[in-house]
C-alpha cells in the first residue's frame, strides 16, 4: 500500500512525497483511432492501478477533443488526449491544462471517393468534408494546405462537418460526404475500399507535426505531482511496448474495439507506423501555434514550449 512519504510495495514502486495526498479518482479521456493505442495499452497493463490501489482509474473514449476539453473544464477529466490545435485554442482561452507528452503524429489523409476530385483545388465551398471538429488539427492541416496551394485558408470551412472517424468512414463510403480527413486505421480502410488520397499532413505543414498530445489539468498536476510523474513514466512504457511488441498491442487494440477492428490490418499498421506514429517528444507545436495566430484562432503565441508544458518533455522542433 502507499504510505505517506513511502513506497508502494512490489516492483512498480512509486515515491509519494511527505505530506502529498493521493487522488481518489482519475479519468483519462481519448478519442477513436489507432493513434490512441498508447492510452489503451496503459489501461490494459494496469501498472498505474497497482501503484495507486486506492485511486479509482477510469479510461473513456469520447467522440472528439471538444468533449475532452469540456471534461477538463468541469474537472470530470484529469488527463486527455487532444489535438494540438484544440489544445492551443483552449490554452489561449484560459483552459487550465498543460502538455504531459506527445500522443501521436498522424499523417492525416484527406480521402475522397469521386475519381474526378484529384486535388483540393477540385473541391468547392459547400462540399462536405468530415473532421472531428471545426477546430481539430485535421481541419487546420486542410486550412494550411489550402493556403499553401494559393487559396484562402477558409475556402472550404462552410463544408466542414463535425463527425467522429467511425461515422465519417461510413458516410464517405456511402457517398454522403465528399471527403474525410482521416487517421489510421480509417484512412487505410477507406483507400482499400476504393477511396484515394488528395492531401497529406506535409501539404499543410512540411516536415510533419505532432497531431495529438497528452494533457493534464494544471491544478491536478500541482496537487498530485508524484501521481503525474508516475503517469508519465507509465505512458513512456506503453509507447515502448508499442514499438517493441506491436503484435501484442494489436491484440489489445482490437479487444478494446470489441472486435470491430481487423487484427491483421491493425498488426500491419503497427509494424509500419509504430516508430513514427508514437513518440514522447512533441514537434512542430510552435509552428502550429504561429499558424493559429495568423488565422486569428488564438490571440497569443506561447513565449516558448515551456510555457505550455509540465516539463516532462521538450519540443523536438
């Protein structure tokens, strides 16, 4: 058990400073998609629960970053996996959260079914394009790519519809929408079923960017620094497991989807993407912040990455 100023007995010992309390409950929220396998692995391994047996740990899949942000604000969520754009917008507006770690580095694909649409210049205002939310990093990649292609960055905003990835895939395959700014495994499945890609992340942000970060509420991190430190260490362990044992992680992920994901497909994706999709140090965060300020979605740019981080990681550039 955890004692004040002592250790948890067993191999997964965690030091808790004298006078520091242990949280009674902690909720982690994440979104649909393979990029959140690291959070699923943390839950499946259960090592954090063994270190903090008196803390009730909950992991919930929510539809988008807006729902996670609302949970952070209401203090019903303490850790969240949110897109870097919604994170920066929330930070700019006073949401009390900071970055714990990178979560994933998606290569977003804008997938369409119409063979006549060969580039984003073939899309027209009003064409329905699915993204988790209007301010999702998916949408920002589209806006940045439009600008680089010589079009207004808001040229297609009127057609962007908020839709979770599983529903968006079905809508695209049924030709109910023109395109889907998709993530693995949805993007690959859409291409396999007749879609084609007209835009990738590098079209908006050359060199790629961190798409999603793990955040914690600032008050929670200040009150429970030992717990947050242990959480970060277990998250790092989960990422390492993905990189070294992708087959085992594929099985965990498929089980978490109640068998909806195809094991062979997930296994193949993890073998191909595990080292690039999952890292610890974010990159391109300040680049995204500068773009958001340029288009008026945030009023200020962080003075440095340290201003928006809890100090476990630095921006890799």
